[in-house]
C-alpha cells in the first residue's frame, strides 16, 4: 500500500521546490528525509530527482529517490535505480534492503528473502533488522509477529536517532504500511500512529531548528516558516484517536432485544445494519455522536427511531429542501404523523402554524434548513417544547476548508447553547480524522465516533483517460449504450448537460438533463421522469442527486473530474444503493486538470469581496454599530451571488471584523394585551412607556427603530418580544427577515488574518485538485486510495 501522495510538506517550512534545491547540502538532505519519511512523496520525488541529477554517482539520494518512486507506486523507476545501486554497492545494507523491497513490489518474495539472507547474522539491535523481520512476517501473514517487530523497530529508531541525528530512518514508509495491515487483521490498535506522529513532530522541530541556523558562508537563515493561518487544516492530520475532542467506538455490540422490537414496530425491519445499533444506543444514553457512514448505509434511521423513543423533539438540520422532502415522505405512516418540515417553500402563515404546533409538543421530528437556526421564533418554539437531540446531516458542511462548506452551519454551535445544550448526532459520509476533530471542536463537545468506513464493495471504481473531448463523447455514448439500468452522468456546465443528453438520445439512449438553471416545473418533471423510469440516463450538474433516493442506479459517470475526491465519492456513491454491483466511471483528458484549476481559481474568492463587504457594512454602520440589511442589498450593490456573499461575511467574522447575530424582522407588529404585569415598574412597563404603546393598540414599527426607542439591543429585542408574548403580555408578529450585522473593532492583525484565511483556502483547493487527479491517474486499488484518503484501514484489492 502506498503512502498518501501528500503535498504541502515544503509549505510547512515556507519553502518552494526551488528554495529547497538551493539549500546547503546538509539542510537539503534533512528536508528530503522529512518529506520522504512523512508522506509528502510527490514533493520528495521532485526534490530528489533534481538532487540526484546533480550527483549521478552518489548513493544516498538515488536510494531515497527509489523509495519515493515505490511510495508513489512507480515501480519501474524504482526497479531501475535499485538495480543500478546494487551493482555499484553490493555490500551496503540499506541498498540491499531497498532492492529487496522493490522485489516485494514486483511480487517476487523469494528474491527479497535471498537478499535479506546477506544479513542473517546481524545482531538484533537495529531498526533495519526489525524492519526486515516485520516485512517477512507481513508476507507470511503473521500479524502478531509483524506487530512485535514494529514496536521494536520504532524503539531502535528513536535510540539510533538520539545517538546519531544523521541516521537515515527511511523504513518509516514500511512501518506505516505494515501497521495498517496489522490493524486490518485486528492485532494492532492506533497507538502506533501516535508513536509515528510523535516522531514526526520531533523531526519537524529539529528541521525547523536546522533551517534557522545561519549559513556559515553567507550568514543567511532559511527559516521562513509562517504561523499557520486561522483554522487551516494541517497536511498531516493527527489520528482521530489522539484528540480530546473525539473518541472512537466499535461498530459491534451485543443484540438489544428491546431496540430491535422497536425497530420492527415502527419501521418493519427485522435487523439493524452495521453501526446503526451502536449509534442509537449512544443517542438514547444522551451521548453526542459522530456517525461516519457511506451513502446508502442507513444513517437516517439512526435518529428516526430514537426520535420516537425519547422525550422532546429531535431537530434535524439538513442542507437541501429536496432531501428533507424525500426523507419525510419515506417515513412509515406512524412516524410521519409525528414529523414536519419547516422551510422556505411554505407560506408564512403555515410556518407560524407549524411553529405553534411544535411548541405545543405535536411533533417528535422536525426537519429544517440551517438558516432557520438564525431565526428567533423558530428557536423559541423549539426551546418551549424542548429539544432532546439535534441532528446535523452532512456535518462536513461546517468546515470552512471542507469540500461543501455552508456558512449557515457555523451558527449551529451558538444555536445549541440557546436550545439548552441538547445532545448532538452529527452525520456524514466524508469526514477524515482531521475533519472529525474540527466538527467536534465546532460543537464544543466530545463526540463518540462510530465509523463503518467509506468502503462499498459493490461499487466498481474505474478511471478512463481519453485523448480529447470528442473521444470522451464517443466513450460516454459507448458506456451508456453497453451498461444496463439507470445511470447518472455528472457534468460541470449546464449547457453540456443538454448537449450530452441530445447526443445520447441520437445514439438510442433515453436520456434527459437537469440543472439549476431550469425552472421548478421543469426540474420536477425531469426528476420524476428519471425516478419513474421514463428516462434511463440523467445528464446533470451536481444540483441533481443529493436526496434523490433511487436505489437501483446501476452506474454513475463523471464526464469531468469534480473539484475534490470527497465530492467525487459522494456523487459516485449514488450508484448501487440497493447493494447490487454498480459501476462508477471517471472520464478525463490531459487538459481537464488545467481546466479544473482555471475554473477553481476563477471561482475562488479574492480579498476584494470581503473588503467590499466590509466597506459597505462600515457605510451602513456609520452612526451605530448595528445594521439590519437584506442579503439582496449586498448582492445588488456588489454584483455577486448570495453564496459568495455569505462566505465573505463568514470570512469577516473569522477575521474579527464583523459579527452576524440572529436574523431580525424588518418590521415588528406589536399589540399590548390587558394581561400585562400589574406592577407599574419593571422591564416590561419601561418597554411599553418608551415604545409609546397602549393596551389594545396594534402598531407596526421598524425593528431597529423599536430597539432604539426602547434601548433594548437589536440582538435581544425579538427574543424579549417572544418571551413577553409567551407570558401573555402582548402579541407579536415579525415580517421581512433580514441579517443583523455588527461592525466590531478591528484588531491590528485583522487584515493579515483575513488574507491568511484566503491563502489557506486557495492552497486547500489546489491540493484537492491535485488529489483528484492523483486518484484519476493512479494504478493503485481505488477503494484502497479512498480509504487511505479518509484515514481508514487498508482495503484488500477488490478487482
């Protein structure tokens, strides 16, 4: 198994590849060793190629280059180098070990054993010896022996590095590969990763110190390490087990007869899928949980059944209206009667009625979009009835550096506090260890993690390189013609969805198209036609798919590579939800990476947009620090779409330049009843006097004006009105909801923090594109690559 093709190792030290090539020999050697040992294989290869070319007769760098090629599964190049080295240095132990590992990669274990035999009598006191013992045990499948060898190898390594800081340490690649297989076989826990991470941290600190030393000739230091920007994801995330924020749980647990009876009574199922019972038991015990399960693994049931069994309401925060609609309609009748949806498709009066019913305890299950959590009437109704569990679907959307960031998810943490800190069930199919920690930190609580892994063995993952766009069209027509059953073709542009649908129809394939530019009626008809089988193939942008519960999709074709591996696997995962074998095909040309990078850079937010947002906010808050403003005002003024403006405002918050509060109504309609408090004193009496209200009189007033008159802060005014309404003192209705923004006092480093965040996001996006094309071009088992990307155990080759 190869190491992650990591990039970003040089960035840790503020270096480019050219910078690294120009270092003094000792520093360059230390940088190369770090890159090679800790998973930055592509960077190590590029650096070592340049160094080896400068010194073609040297041994060290050529040997390390062979290891980099091996890590990248470029076995032919490693074979050529190791063969030449062995002929030149036949008695050098490290060269022989390198050649032996190449033989293992060539599936020739006998040749590897013969090479190891040269050092059969070596004392048992070196990490080289114990690494060979581990490799031999690995080939035999003796995982207990391999586990023991790893422990002794790491101990010997740390001792040797303490005695000789220049010792090479290249077996770390081998140790990681063997450790993953030990874990897969059930004989090793995650402590080994902690040991390696400890070594990595120590090595990084040593390298920082080495780079900081001035060159004796020039007096120049190479230390250009920058402080990490706010919340930037690290290149080598810590194993999830190491964080105080998360705790890994197994997926196996003894049968729970009572829970199984409830499952049968409410949903008609006789048994749980893997991981479901464990999640439910944690939720019913009042624990907060992160469920990481692949698409189609039954995540929804993990909260739907507990919702029927606990007191209070289960609130489900979901990003898409279609997803909520499908989940509600898919519930059994006995559950559906106790569930509701509150979203923007409803009229205001209907929303008010459902909120009243929710406050009265009519519902056990409430679905809502994340932006509802910014609305006081919604939170007030749910607080009244009591929320026992808050479910966050697609929880990866909380990550500003995630592949599917949604700014409104950032408010969930504050909403939790307002709702009385209920337990949380966060759910996602795409969360690597670093993102799991970020999710837990955002909710400010320890999460018990139940992960069934991303691996779906019924999916055949394929990648096909084609010479040109014309060839790609022909290949698409061929694939859709030969594959049976329903399929989805994902395309980046709206125009191309229509073009490809026409092409397929000319080839005799019943195909339609779907994209966000169609009106609601057209989209609904296209979706229904596909679901009902009137069209076999849907050519669509990413607007199609999430929440479309069609279990018998037999293939998903990506006509163009998406912007990240997370997006790809999420979209590909819409095939084969019924468990039957299905194909997931990625088509790409040599120009697709360039096109995707260009598109990504064009779509990326530059510092100009948050700066313009801040200038507009400063203009609106010239006299007072608060502004009630509709996002359409920003959109028209700045000529940007709503999503980009929401992200820009989130960036301003992150940099400490602004704060977005709960949304407020632009107009408040208030009438004081005869049931107010009898005493003349108190906050309510003061409010009535300052607002110039009289009993029975109904007035409509701008909310900001009402806050100014009554000297109640704009961020608190609506909550006070709702409290007084609940006490019977007045009636209240708000209309025309707008954002409430506060301009904060800018810190001295605010501009730097903002730019650092944007730079970090740009680097993250570029890494995503690179990882996507690493996947497309790799010869490694694709399931294994994806498991590795998400920090999971080794997957045996499946095809």
